[in-house]
């Protein structure tokens, strides 16, 4: 299995500002994903982070609001831009591809509160 | 498209009770099936998986069998412990969705001593 770390673990931000979340994997993974999880709810996929190219966004998510980078196979960042209270959520990074059956390994999450 | 339907929660059980959390799926092709567990304040962890029909995944006393005929992957444990209190997610990864997974809504389990 892979060990995935995220930072920051939590943050409280002011409306209109931006926050960049970092995700580090301890071994190479084929795919990396970013999710949002509202308290008590399931995961919503934001995008697939592609190494060296633009991320692939799901319906309802756009690059201007959630720019994503993945400069190599083990690192990715997600920026939440021009934040509003509706962006308050847990943001999760995951990686897959180690064993080839699609299982994912998750980071501990970043708990974001926007005031 | 692919979808996963989980038994609605929350579920509250006494310690040593039998647990079943139902999960059914819709997918094209032959997906792999997973159960993930999320403890409070943590990310999801893979609990068990099954990659083809009739496979049984097992881990930490939990089991689930891939039933293609009923498109189900129900999670069971014979005797739950307080430490099993968590949110459980059923998920699938198909061959047609670019490596992405589809997750159920999650079922919150609380085990009381």
C-alpha cells in the first residue's frame, strides 16, 4: 500500500482568499485524484491530476476555481481559489495504480473552513 | 453510468452483534468491488476488495462476496466491536471509467458497549 500525506491538515481562511493543499505519495502511483467531502456525506470527485499536463475535471468543477498541478508521479497540489463559505469542506487526495485493480489509497484529508 | 447503492444509515449495534451492510451496484463490464472504512477525522482506508465474480474479500473479520447474479457486495461481520464504529463506503472501479472509482453514500456504524 502507499502512504499519502497532505498538508495542511486543517485551515481557517477568509472569504476571497486562496489556499493550496499539497499531496505527497511515498511511492509512484499511476493516477492521483482530488475529492471533496462535505461533513457526513460521500465523496465528490473534483478532478484527476495528470502528470505534466492539465487535470481532467468532473462536471461542475472548473480549472479557474480549482487549479491542480502534478509535476511528477508522487506530488500534486490543489488550490481552492477565491474562497467562499460554500467551499468549507474536507478535501481528500488519493492515488491508485499500485496493484492494478483500481483500489485507491487516501490521504488524511484537509479540513477547510471559510469564514 | 456506473452507480453504487448502499444501505441507508445510521446503523447502531451492541457489541458482539452481527453486522450486515447492503451494497448493490450497476456497471458495464466486470468491475472490481471495494469496501473502504473512514474513522473519525481520517481519510478512507481500503478494508477489502474482490476483483471477479464469486471472489470473497476479507479483512479484520469483515467479509464480502462478489455476487454477479444479484449485482451485490454486502459487507458482513460476525461480532462487531466498539472500535468498528466508523463510516463504511462501498465502491467499484470499472474498466470503462478511466481508472476512477464510484462510491456509495456511506453507512455510519456505531457500536455501543
